[in-house]
């Protein structure tokens, strides 16, 4: 396959008017005047050609939740994600009991990195709980919060076949710092659902944490005398997630994050829950009732409970909020892939990587999905 005449977002972080060739599911050439041969030709005139999106923080969609712990739930989520342009993702858990989390990991294990023509690839597991702070639990179920426990993490990782890619921890709780020291050799460690001040957060980043989950949400604010996790992440060069849905963050804050951290460190996420793709109503998240009205999903206390937006929605919104398109595309593709160590296969249009590509019109509407070198939409 050759995609011709498009404006291509290349791995230097810029757009170029080049052609893109793929064979046997991999990118094989990027440049001008690629010989046509027997290749299928796709004309992308007037359109952008970008990498498939990478969502490292999604709980579910279309009535399914990753923590349902069934192949059918993962199937539903994966099909939905591919249809909206997400080609790789991490299945994200909530704060639940170890037995249930073990089941989720075991169920996901045979599906991780398994490629189907009609499903986004599940690249691993993101454990958002249970090693968090009670005070900043948000929509996490307090009944299952436990102190950070590396032996529990290793059991979950073993159940997943060594595929835990990201774990959240509150560094200020008992055993938090020791956990970070050990866990950082196993996967990416992220700070969130935490009351940590700047000093504790800085120590955590110096101890091996390298990521902050849904920045500004589930943590103390950034103030002129106490910058907290937000300031420490900036100072220590951590990757930071943001939910650019117009609900979790003010548009000016979205702009500010890109300016403060630089566009090589920001990761757009959806944090979507099972109501994503469905109408307003009441839904379950981690054993708690969530009420969805428009773009807002909340539990009884009023805390936000994930989102009902897609990563594609968040990408468009960030551009609408005034962030340059090239910066937004980094944040939806290569940055999240790098942050959890899956960038050797996905996240950019680089020769040798998977041929996962999206064709968007000038208003960022999705026109085509190319997945493993095959057109699926």
C-alpha cells in the first residue's frame, strides 16, 4: 500500500508532503515519488496522515469495562477504539481486591499483543489502583485501598504474563517510597490519587517514578508556595497525562501544561469509562454508581469518575483550545508510547514500525483507519 498526496506527520514531529509505503504490516518507505509497482494506492489529497493514536489510560466504552474481567469486554473495547482511531492501548484497572485484579490480568494475558484485523491492540495493563491515598481517592472504591505492596504488584504482573506497563502510587503513604524504588525496575511508575507535597513528589521522581496520572486531578493543586506533584513533575522531567475534554481541565490550563512541560512530555489520555459511546444515564465504575450527563461523569460525592470522551475527541479539543496541532499529535501518539516503553513498535511513522495510520481531513475528522497496513475504515 502507498498513501500519496497527503500531509504526513513524520517522526521528526513536523508535517511533510511525502508518500508512505507499507508492506506486510510494516512501514517500508517514506519519501517522494515512491515507485508504485503493484501497490494499492490511497489518495490522501487535502488530508493529514498521522500515526494511529495510543491511549495508555482507558477503562472502557460501549457498556464494557476492562475490570469486567471477560474476553467479551476487552473485545468490545478494542473494536470501539479501533473504529475511532486508537490502534494501541493499555487496559486500565480501578482500585479493586487482589483476587479480582488477578482475574482481570489473567483474562487479559492471552489477548495482550495479539493482533486482530478489527480490534485495537491491547499492549499491556495500567494499574490505577489500589496503592493510593484515601484522601485523594476520587472515584476509586475506598474499600479496596491498600498500602503500596511490591509483592502484590509482582503477583499481578505474573498473572498478566509480565505485561503490567504502568502502576499508580501515592508516594506519601506507608511504604510508598520503598515501593517506587522496587517497582521502577518492573514498569513505569506514576504519581496520582495522592496528597504528596512537592518535596515528597520530588523524592519519588528521583527514586524512579517518571509519570503523573491525569494531572491536576487526584492530587493537590499547584500554588505559589506549594507546587505539589504538578511542580515536581515539571522540575524532574516526568511525563504527564491530561484529559483534554473541557471538563477535567480549563482550556487555558491545557495550553499551560504544554508550555510548562514541553510537547515531548505531555500525554493525552481519554480516561474513558463504560459509558463512553453511550447516552446519558447511570453506570458502574469500580463498584460505584456513576451518573453521566453530557460530558460529565460523577459519583454521588460529586467527584469526577473518568470521562465519556474518546482520545480522538480530546485531540480535537486540545487543538480547539489553542495548542499547536503538531504538539497535540505528539501527545496522542509517540509521547504515551514512549512513557510506557512501547514506542519500538508504535507511536510514530517510522520505517520498520507497524503501519498503523489515520487519514484526517483538515477539520481533524477521521476519514480512514489503516491498521497493520490494511484499510479497516
